[in-house]
């Protein structure tokens, strides 16, 4: 009996909004409302942030690649961080493209 799950979330879901037991569940209703309002804009906001990160990191690497800027260790570190963030934005753009155009 010690291997049983002691979490009631799996056995007792939130009651339907408007039911008697739902009086104390205003926070989940608020969260659900916010999520439903945000959901149509999620793809556009994500695409904007990814494209901004893509181009901003390219510009940062170009600026910090100049010979005068490479002499300082902090600038080299910032350039490497921008390069890694560029890789993350490319991977996220690829994932978003595959998610939108896959079967």
C-alpha cells in the first residue's frame, strides 16, 4: 500500500465552474480564462521573439567579431553567449516550422 499515489489531483479533478464545489476555485478559473485568451496569440508572439533573437544575435556577433572588440575577454564571452543563443533560436525556429507543417 505504500506505492499508492497520494495526490488527489488524479482522482478528484476540479469541479465544473458554477457548481457548488467550485466556489473556492476562482484561481483555476482565472488561469483558464487567461490561457484561453492568450492561446490565439501564442504562435505570433513566439515567432516574433524567435525572429528578433535570430537577427539580434547575428548583429551582436558581427559587432563583437571586430578585431578591436575581440581583445577583451568579456566581449569574447558575450560573443560566445550570443552565438549559443543564435543556435537556440535556429533550433526553435526549426521546431516551430516542423510543428506547423508536419502531418
